C-alpha cells in the first residue's frame, strides 16, 4: 500500500522525464515508419521466392524465376555458377527454354514476356501483353508459346517472330493455368474449376472439361451423391495444367488439392488421384510419358505413375510451397524450386536432397514489413497515450504500459523464432540482432520509467481527489497493471511453446488439409461429454440420495454402484459395455454405449460430490422447512437441492472438463470423435504427431471456452452471497 | 374459562438414557403469552421443539387447536397429522434459519405456495403486507446475506406468520443478536402479542417476560419448577429454585 506521503509528494521531475521519454519514442517510431513507407534505404527482405523452374534441354542451364523479378541462372556444368537476369519489374510467373537451349523465355506479372539470349544474357525480344500474367506455357517443339493473365484471355504467340497468333476467350472465370501440347496444336486453360480446350491454330473451341456425375442424367452434385454415384472433377480453381507428351491425356491440378488425369478423347476423368495436401502449384510430364512430377503448397513434390495415377514417391524438404519441378539430367534425379528461395536437386531412389542452391540467402522478408508496421502502430498508439498522459488520465498510463510491455513481445517475438527455421549462420543473425537489442533496451527503459511509483501514482489519482479516492484509484490501476503483465507472460510462454513446436518440424500443410475433418470430431466430443455429464448428474443425484437415505435397499444399491464403478478402470468399463451388451443381444449404437459408459462412470464419482454438497446444508434449513410444514419431497426440491447445487457446481465443472478429455477413451468404440479421427488420419499418413497436435488444440479450446462459461454460471449462482 | 388452544399431557423425552423432559403438563388459552425461562440444560428448547415435533417426544400427548397427537403411537403413521399441526404452529429459531438462496420475499412466500398451494400473486400480496408490518418493505428483494441479524429475524417472523398459524413458538429469538438489535425484534414480538397471538416463548429476555407475558414458567431439571404471573414470579417467588435462578440473572 502506498503511503499518503508518496501520493502527495509525486515527483514532477520523474513524471516529466517519463513523458519526454515516451514522446521521443513516439517521434522516432513515426519517423522510422514514414521513412520506410516512403521507400527507405534499408531492405531487409533477403529471400526471393522461386515461382517457376526450367532446365535447358542440353542440361547446361537451370533457370528459376523469382518473385523479385529476377531470373536466376545456374550453369550446372561450371560448378553451379550463378548469374542473374534482372529486367522484369514484377514477379516472374513462368520460365521456359526453347528446344535448342539458346533462348530463355520468361513471363512476369508486369505483363511482359522476354526472350533472352542464354549465352550473353541480353534481351532478344520483348512482348507487351498489357495484363498481369498468371501462367506461361511453351510447346515442346518451341514453335508457339501461350500465356493467361488477369484479362482471362489466352494469348498465343509465335516464338520466332513474337507475333500474336490467337487471342482466345475471355473465359468466364479466372484463368490461373495454361498448357500447350507438344506440337502446339491444342491449348488448354483453366476456367475456374473447369478447363477449356481450343485448337491453337484456328482458335476453335474443342472441349470443356468440367465436373460431372458418373450417372450423367443427374445434374446437381446433391442429386448425384444421393444416388450414391461418384462426383468427378475439380471443385475449386484449376491451378496447374500439363499435356502428356503423346497428347492423349491432360493432367490438371487444383486448389481443391486434387490432381485429375483426363482422357482427351472422351473428355472423362481417366484417373482421379489424392493429389497434395494443399493447392497444386506445378506439374510436368516426363518425356517418356510414363511418369509425372507435381509440386504443391504443402511443400512437397510427388511422383506419379501415369497409367493409374498412383503416387509413387514423396519428396519432403522444402520449407515453403513448391512452385517449380523438372526432371534432371539423369534418370535418378529431379529438380525443384520453392517459395523458400531454394532450388533443390533430389535423388529419386531415396528421396534425399543432394544439393541446395539459394536465390538469395538470409532472413525472412517479414522483418522489414513487420518492424515497419510496428513502428507505425506504436507511433500512433503512443501518440494517443501521450494525449492521455498530458491530461493526467490513468488510461494514458495503462495504454503506454500495454504498448511497451505486450507489444514488443508479440511483434518481435514471433518473427524472431522464424529465424530458426532458416539455416542461417550466426553472423547473419547478429547483423540485425544488435539494433533489436538496443530497441528492446530502450523499451525496457520506457517501461521502467512508467512503472516508477511516483509516476504511476500521479496518473492513478489526481492530487485534487480525496485520499480514499486516491487509494481506490491506485488499487484499481494496480490490478489493471497486473493484468497487463499477466497478458505479457502468457504471450511470452506461448512464444516459447511455439518455438518448441517449430522444432517438431510439423507438416503444416498436412495439418491444414485435415484440420476441418478433425475439427468435425470436436462436435462429437462435445455432444458425448454433454450427454454423459447429464446422465452422470442424474445418477449422482439418485446415488447421493440413496447413500444418505435410511432405506436399506436404496442405500445398498447406491453403495454397491459406487464401489463397483469406482473400483474398476474406465477403459475396462468401456470395453465391457462394448463387448458385453451384444452377448445378451442388446446391440446399442456405439455413441449410446459410449455415453452410457462415461455417464455411469462419472455418476459414481460425482455421487460423492453430491453427497458432500447435500451434507453441507445445515440442520437449521431442514428444521425451518419442516416447521413450515413442508413434506420431505418439497424440502429437498425447494430448499436443500438448490443450495446443494450451488455448492457442487465448481466440482461438477471440474468433472466435465475431465470428462471432455476422458471421452477420448470411447474412441476404442470407433466413435468418430476428436481422438479417433486424429488417430485414424495420423496412422494412415504416418503423421500421428500432427493430428494429435490438432486434437490437443481442440481439447484445450473446448476447455477454455467451458471454463469461461462455468465462471459466468458460478457468478450467477453466487448472487445471493454477494454483500 | 375458555378452552385451551395448547394442551400438553405427561410429556416425556429421552435422549438415550438421559431423561430430559420428565412428564410435564401445560394448558395455554388463546391469546395467552407464556414465557419459559430457566437455566441452560433444563430442557426449555427441547420442550418447545417437541410441541411441533421437530423433536419426537418419547411419550405423552400434544393437542394444538383440537388436533391431538399421541407420541405413544408410531409417529410414522401420523406424518400427515404432524404436518398439519406444524402449519398451526409457526416457529422462530435462534439462528433465524432463513433460506440463503432466496430473497426476503421469496423466503416468505415459499411455504404458502408449496405447502398451502397459494397462488404466487396472493402469497406476494400477503408477504408484502407482513413485510410492511415488520418494517422491512424496502428489503423485499434483498438476499439474507445482506440483512442484519435483527432484520433477518424479523423476516423469519414474517415467514412464520404468512402461514397464518394459530400459535407462535419462539426459540430464544434474540440470543444470537447483537445487543442493539434485540429491541427491534422484541418490539415486533410485543406488537404480535398485543394483537392477540398465542405465543410460547423460550427466552432470556427478562424485560419481555416481565412486560408482555401473561404467565412465566421456570423450568429446571426437565420439569416445571414454578408457574406464576410475571409480577409474582419476579418479585415474590415461592420456590427456592426460582430464587436461586433469579439471583443469577438479575
């Protein structure tokens, strides 16, 4: 408690100093933000995402188009020496070599297609399309190239002359992918979830590949599924396309994560496949047409056997989405480029990376933008808090505290951990570590100044107020201040937890892919727990009344029930319910059996809780009710049980929380609740850790929500005790 | 002589081997106020609680407003009669025993509604009248935890009165109260007596006994030591036992 003295003798110098300190911080933050939003000199972005990859037919040059507008070339025969072609102003979206390996074609979001001389690195020709481009495709014979862009049209150019031959479309939906067949006779482009095919020479529309029902008389998906038929085709935008070398198949990848092989002759799905765990980004056929490679946003490359559409190998290692894949110069080798800024060489036999080349190497670009945003936000929020401080408002003081305590942890803590996932050398980390430490040190000083008692007190209670007002205000502010620090501690622990989780190297794309499926189990978990706790409460109430009753039958029954159920493990009981009932020809649905097992088990434990609750009601209450002429039933219903319920609500809530997690045991009955789903999916894909992490997160979330609700209920029930 | 409203004959109560009440008789006429005083352990409270069967008498008969119950017969079979008898006898406890989960008003209307089947509206009207009568109209929606001891006891009296009892039993109603709160409860009891309620009061409040009661009973060792009008008992007691007790408390 602070003394009257310290209230009265609030140190005006410390207050002014604090004010100046914050003012300086705010001004510097704003200056930094303004300078950087105006395009300041420091550019912390170091990684360039690879958007497409191409290997020249003579295997001498590997080209990677990146999102910084550069095309990175590696001369594979000269020790992977690197050169950079930088003329494009925006992100590259496609690169390709002509069959003679002499010309490199690149297309970019700036709307330009450039034809480069690979030897000299000069631009041989430049084509302006006037629209932001989405995809590029070059016919295998090098005669024509085609692009699609934001105008949703397919443009076909002659490579030799650079002249526009055809402009097809526009398609009714976004066109994200385009493909030419080997001779440049057919062109296919995505049209939302369907695919349009034209004759590339005449521009005649030939075919539309769209989703359909196996029973073609059924037109809607719902009708199709009702008739128990397969609904075939993509459900989301087509994001990658490739013709097989012999021109009989078209492979399409989609944002719905699947890959489909279409038979061009019939226009039907030849082989559907599981595809990736996230959007399919790129596909390429082997020249012999017997296998295909695909890369996806799930950071993985998959190899497909073309007859059948079965996945034969998965290549894992990219830290971010795979945007380009190519077959290497040996039969045992493939190449890939990803958004993590790397180009990787893989051995197909054991699916290991043998070589990594970086576009640029360094920290995440997130630094620059986050720091800049933080500076702007903290500048503005700091300005507001200054306003509050000047007018001696306690909220100004608290706002400033919150800003400089919680803010840095959130903004700087998370990206700092990102550093660990990129294999950087110590020097690179330190190069921006020092300014950061200085920044944090400065914030520490600000927080210290804000926390000084004389400063804090001066904002908590203006001197004009009475002593009791001052004391109340300071108590209130102290509470809020503690809350701010508690939030900071939570964030800090979560940041640490997050860093540990990153070390687990979890497959994020996989988790995202199955997230909603596992989430579906949360509802089942909640339902089973809620029904079971309902049953348990009824049983516990009866059990407790039985235990307290003088009737030997009631007493004996409930005593035996408690003894038996508490004396055997829940898992064993679940098995007995599950296996025993069918023996006496009682076949219950698994959910009912599971609910019974849990409810009966928890009922036994909760009987003791109820008994204690009822016994906690004083004798005087019984006497008062009896003296008023109430019957036994009326007495329990109106006087004893309502009071007992209020006493048992906290322990029952506790039991409910425990039950929500114990409900995972009914997964042995094949009930599709959280744990069972996690277990199933995890085993199928050899990723149990990932799926159980999701399940754990949901259990936690449910518990947190329930705890909040329980708190509200307790507060409501305690209304008669408030003084 | 009018017909007595309470008639107790040869009442005995044992707690195990302990003979707590040793065969007492009592007649109380309507409108009479009887105060029972005596040293602690004399069996005053037990006697009072036997009157409405909160303690089961071991032997004897109790008749209240022409409803007679013989303790010799199994009480189990007479449950219904006991409940009826309890409705005729309102009881006020030392520890108030208000229902803590109900507001003052809810405390009062609870029994009329559940036991007598009164409509909520009727019960509330009556309860509000009674709250006004005990001077607590402004506390109708407060929970007991927010009331002082004196206020709680006045609500408890209103609660008992709302059942429209024929007689009222007070079991040391002021013993748990702070001295300055006793007066407000005693005042209510005095008004109740002046309105003609038949009352049996166990108390240490000598002033109440002297000023309000019609008869004072000194109870000692499980029986009546002396029964007399207050001015006689307090000034000129006949028994040695009475003199001893008065010497202690006066």
